C-alpha cells in the first residue's frame, strides 16, 4: 500500500485532501496528514478509512524524518521557509516531493542531488504559480507549433472575493495565507515592457495599477508580480519584447494598499517606534505623526491629506479599526504583525461567502506578416468559506500530479516546475473534468 504524506492542513488543502481521499480506495493508497494543529488535521480527513491525522513539531528532526522515511511520496503545504527541511529529508530517503511554492535558492541548491538520485521535485504546482504555468505553456507551444513568433506575453491572476460577496470598502477577503497578503510586493517587481527592463520598488508596486477589462460591471486592476524576467528563459521566449506576470485586485484595494505600504503599516523593523502603543489609535497616531520622521510625514501628507480618494481611504481605515481604542494584540513585534491581526479579523470570509479566482493570459504573436492577439481566461467561484476557489485551484493540481506520479504516468526526474507537456497535458485535461476550463478568444488581422 503506497503512502502519501502531506505536511500542512491549512486553508488551501481542503480540496487537495478531499481529492486524495477519493483516490485512496481506488488505488489502495494511504494518506497521512500532518499539521501542528491535530484537530485541524482530523477535521480535514473526516471519517476516511485509509487516512490518518498526526501532529508533530516539523522542526523536530526525529519525528519528521520518521514520517518521511515511511512515505512513498511527500507533499509540503507548509510555509515556504520550511520546505527546505522536508526537501533534505526527501533526498536522504529518496522520496519525490511536491509543493505549490516558488523555487527558492535553498531548493535550487539541491538540484544536483535531486538529479543524481533520480527523484522528482515538482514545485510551483498550485494556482499561481501552477495553473498559470501550465495553461500558458499550452498556449505558447500551440502557437509555436503553427509557426507563430510570440512578441508579447502578459499573464494576470488574482484570488478575489466574488462580486456577490463583496461587501466591504477593500473589496477583498482573505482566502489564503494572511502573512503573504501583508507582505505582498515587499521585494518589488521586475518585468519587460516593449524591450525595456522595468524595475519597480516596493513603494511603487501598488501605484497607478492599470485596469483589466474582463468581468462586466466589476472592475479589476493589476500590480506587477515579483520577478517576471526569471520566467522568460523558462518559457523559451528569449526574443520576446513584453513579458509581465501580475496579480489582480479591485482598484480600490490597490489605491488603499498603496497608502498602507507608503505609510509603513507593513513595516517589519519598526518595533522601537511603536513599542509603547497600547491601542490601534495609538499606532495610527505614531504612523502618521510629524514627529516620526520627516520623510514619513511627507508620505502621509501626499498619500492621505491631499489624495482625491481620501474619503475612500477613510472608509477603509474605519473598517479595519485603525482609529479604534481597542488594545493591540499581545506580543506584536512590528507593524506587519498588527496589520495581519486586523486583516484576519476584519477581512475574514463569512460562512456563506464565495471567493473567486480570475486568470487571464494575453498573448501577441505573428505568423508571416500577420499579427494576432489571443486572450485565454479562467473564472472559478468557490462554494463557501471552506470549499473555496482558492483551495480548489491550488489543491487539485497537486492532487492530480501526485496521482499521476504514483501511477507512473509522469516519469520525468529532476527539479521541475510544470512547463513540460508530460506534466501539463494530463493535469490540465483532468482539471477540465473539475470545471477548471479556460476560454480562448483570438483577434485576427
């Protein structure tokens, strides 16, 4: 009986675990779900016969290695900083590993060991990154097979609240890791636009976000997503003139978050300046005080007092409780901790809320002297607070790939992201059976 080991039972694992549980009896497999919260792990597997929930401290080397040693394949849905611990164990005990996270330098450093042991480490196998790679590469390869030369690639993706559940001035609710939301854009962004490398600093990431027209009567806009340039070679588009990967949000969110960032509510190094704050109102006063630093005071004047969307931001601040006399959370270490606490309280999904995943690829290409443009879009809505579109689109690709690897239908080895046909073709085909279907529209000359 093959054993599947899943580390992490958080928000994005619900549909992954549901999918794996359905496959257990069909294939005579066993699933172990490991999470620091034993009750959470148990709630996710329910009454499944071929599954078990366990709880360990993942940094406990002895317990962690025992679990990895006994598995046939490992999925890590832990925070990205912990993947390296799991990865080292997987190499030691010759286990294949899947994650939904970006390939970082730590994982990259293991590439030779992964290859030497003929293991498959499949990363970026969720939504974004994941489905975005697979659907984009399917389009790219299709265009190239008919002789097309791609000159522009812009890919948008957003985890949003569905319009029918949009009832706050941020037009946003949390469906995944709240820390990632707080620190989004922290490293700035790089992309290629009309043959120019564009570098965007953190303080400008959310400024002047361009509009995307996709959903009638529901505006969306985009901000650049990390390092787009990294994917040009991976996608085999070395001659391209425009290459941008973005994140979608409601325009009001980007307008408000631009102020949040520049007024340094997301700071991770400001404990000394805020340590004496007792209430959220105290914190707001410090962050907007002329005595804080002249530079920050100027940011405040420019971004709040003279802004044409001041009333909108007033509503957003009131909604989060930034002027509240409520006490701050215990043991905060910086402003990012306080803001995360507020977001988790104020932007939580209600039981019947529905989230929404929106993805859009926009490609421009030429065949001969004729120019074409093609748009491929995906919209997926969740069922409720637990069975979210985010959980579905992050979890299902991982579950399907795990099944295909165990069935020996994906045979490649090495460190990979899902940009090769052997991975993306069968995974996309099965995703369509679950309603994850792209719609393409092409404009011809």
